[in-house]
């Protein structure tokens, strides 16, 4: 069974105020153990404020590095934040703030594209956003793909939970997947 793993990096990295630091090598190992086989291909999606000067570039290089060189061999898809213009409802002050744009559409498109091309039999999605519901419903019902969801309890959409044949909560894995902690697997 060919397995693809797709990660919404902002969901994993910034949920719970960024206080939980996930070791992606450990998370991948846990997912592969539950999958009873290696993950064939993996993708990491993220939006950053500035593509040229983002301080996490070393992290992205680690994700992309081959497994034989200590990396994860993930394909990294980086989008740039967009500024939105807003007005405070109480004081009418105008301000702009950066927001993540394009990541969810990129993930949903990749889910459908890879399924249509027969690149996977099982999708493991590390995300919690209900925006992926229609894409997942399509690949499950029309293309007969298996779907597992991997997310935080309390932020995992009910729709994704219902569609998943396996739900793997990051909360339950936290002791095993923390960055700079001994592996308990």
C-alpha cells in the first residue's frame, strides 16, 4: 500500500501557541509504525512572512535532506504571507496584518492530484482544518483512497474525523514526538 504523508506546518508548529515542539523524525517513525510500512512520499506546507530572509531555512533544508543524510526527504512547499487590510470595529483604526494564504488550497490540490495519478493508496494528513473535507471526501468516495488524519484533539474538524479510517491524535503522541526528548517508541 503506497502511503503519502502531508503536513500543514502551521497547524503543527503554532497550535497551542507554539509551545509544543514536534520532532518530525520521531513523528514520522510513529506514523510508519502505525502504518506497518514506510511512508513513500511526504510533503510539508508552510507560509512565511518573507521567503528570502526566513530564519527557518535550515529547518526546511533538514526536511528536504535525504533520509540517508539524517533528513526526512520531504518536499517542502513554501508560500508567502499576504497582508490583509482591516478596520477595528470599535475605534475604526485601519491596520494590516499578515495572513497565511494559499496553503490550504495547495494541500487540497495536491491531495486530489496525487490520488488521481495513483500516487497513493493511503493518505495521512497532519492537519485539522475542515477546509480539506471536500477534497478528502472526493478521494475516498470517487477514487477509493484510504484516509488517516493526524491532529490535535479539540482542533480537529468533525468532518475530517468522520472521514478518517484512523485518527491519530498528536496529543496522545506528545511524549514520544517532542523535540529533544528521548523516544519512547
